[in-house]
C-alpha cells in the first residue's frame, strides 16, 4: 500500500463513524480472532515443553539441583509508540500502559559442583492499564522465557545471601482485548485488533535469601529481583508508514518464594 493510499484509508476510518462502534474501534474480522485465540495456548505449550526438558536433565545429589516457586510484584511498561512523529505541528501523545502487577512461576536447574550456574524456565502474567480511545483499558501480557543464572559468589553456606545475574531470551504475548482495528490520531498509531507474540530478551539482577523454614526436608528461599524484559517491537503500528514501533521495556520489581529440591532416580 502506498503512503497516499494509507493516508486515505486512515482519513476514511476517522470520518466514517457509521462503520465504528462507540469506542472508536472497527471490527477486524474472524482471522484476527482466531490468531488471538491460538497465541496463548502456543505460548503455554512452549513453556511446558521447556519444563519437560528441564526435568529430564541428570540430577546430582551433592547440592540442591532444582528449585520451583513463584514471584509477584510490579511491572512498568514504557511507551508503545516510542519515537512517534508530530502531527499537524502538535507533539504526539504517548501510549504508555504504565505500572501494573505481575505474577510469575519458575523452575530452576543448577549445574556445577557448587551449583553456581543455573537455567531458569519462567512464565509470568501482567495486566497493566492504558488510556484507550474512549478511556482506560486493561491489557494482557503473558511472557515465557529461558534464562541463564550466574551466582556472583560461590555457595558455601546454607545461610548465605546469594546474588545473581540473569540473561535470557523468550517471548511476550500481547492481547489488547479489542479484536477490532483502533486508531489513535493524536499518537500517530493504530492497532489492528489482533493479539500476537513478539520475541524478547531478559537482563536482570537478583538475590536468593535464606529463610528459616522448609517442608519435608526441602529448604525454602526468598527471591528478590529487578529485571528488564525487552520485547523486540511493539504491538502498536505507525499510521504514517505502517511500520511497527520499536522495543518496549517491561521493568519488573518482584519478590517471591521458592523451594529447593533434590530429584533422585
């Protein structure tokens, strides 16, 4: 589609109110609905397969080689239309979901004689709020990732605080919950109504903190972490040329608990 045709399509979408619902949104058809319905199960299946691979790894009985637990906290999302162009001489409006809660589950597998290097398989759910065409709207973001964990100091004492760094790759499934095409004329942006998975990278720092409690011989630890989950692209596109906006940062601040496990065969 040429730039002139796209502009004509955009102008028509703003003028023909009869084709739009009261929220300023236009139906995008059944194809988007089916793509959105299939995205979440595909992401969950990817995480499940990763967990099966982790459980199949050989166990070592010298130290606790496995961990499983949960985390919860806040996640701040940066603008979905970062770098938008000014329209009619006016600065563009930022489409920023801002701060929302995040809840995650993870399974760890530790390697090496002292268990200093690990692999974490993690899934998390976010529901931030953003300003839509006709008011605020809750959106869904479901992520799955596999990260390498490196403990900064060698584990020597069960009462040690063990800081670590995390680096990984994954994907983030965005569902803005409309199933309809929506334009943001003041933000040089539009959303085609469908949900989608975008690849992501993870970088973070955290610490595993001893906790004087356990169950069935398995110690429990507290995990606190600050991480940036960076999606390679935004679910929002630019009206002026149809290209996807750039990276979106998911800045997470979480704390949770997990249990250390030994799995013997």
